[in-house]
C-alpha cells in the first residue's frame, strides 16, 4: 500500500494536521511534551525535530504543534516526508492495548453527557485535529479537556461556549455551563 500524506490547516495557527490514508490508532494519544513521548517511538522521533512542540494522534492523522519561531512553509515538506516514512515503517504510536468501545460511567445525566460528547462533539473536534474528553459534571457545570490542536487554540473558547455548551444545554436541560480544564 502506498502511503499518501496530505496536510490540513487547523483553526490553531501553531498546529497542522497531517492526514494519512491508513488508520493509525483507535482513539487518540496526546504527547504535549518531549518527556511524555518516551513510550511512543513515532512521537519520540518527531520530537527530535527542534521545531516540534507537541504531537497528537487520532484515527488517521497526526497533529503537530510547531515552535513559535518555525514557519510552516519551511517545515511542512520535511514533516510530510517524515510522517510518510514513519507510517510506511510502521512506527508504533504506543504499545497496543485492547481498547473496547468507551465505557461511560456515572449518573444517568453523566452518561447522557458522555454519549453526546462522543457521538456529536468528538467527530467535529477531530476534524480540526483535536480531541475532547469528559472530566466531570458537578452542580450543572460540565468540565471537559481539550487536546491536540484544540489545546491553546484561539477559537476553542468560542467552540466550547457557542457550540458544545449550546448543544449540551439543548439535549440535557440540567447543564448550565461547559468549562475546559487547563492542561
């Protein structure tokens, strides 16, 4: 199989989404620091580039966060070539574990919130090169964690308040507010 890599800009100018024509991982893995990438051969190699500041994998893409001084025009071709070679060489993202379908836990309301985030919000967030995870529901406030290109993205606050919060308030009347847990 020939591996094709193409890039997509994300709403976060510091991140670029590198899409491949092969499933890389079920779920997602976020490596926000070089240290966190120790157990990921793929991410560890990416961090060897001095302009890589973060690596996030989900389904068929890797979102790469660059350092402030790097320009996409200079580094994008280098990263595309590297991603292509890494996928062809079958670099591991992490040691495989048996991941079943997500198990939602908590009260009926919490399970409903998790299901909505999984079914409606997750696919949209993944399109922009990020991921969202449910953290808690307490006194009407849903706390989520944004990762990948969503972490530190200027438009993520708007997405959180006007998109995710409105959706959850319509579908789960008990929800008053949605907040993001800072990483």
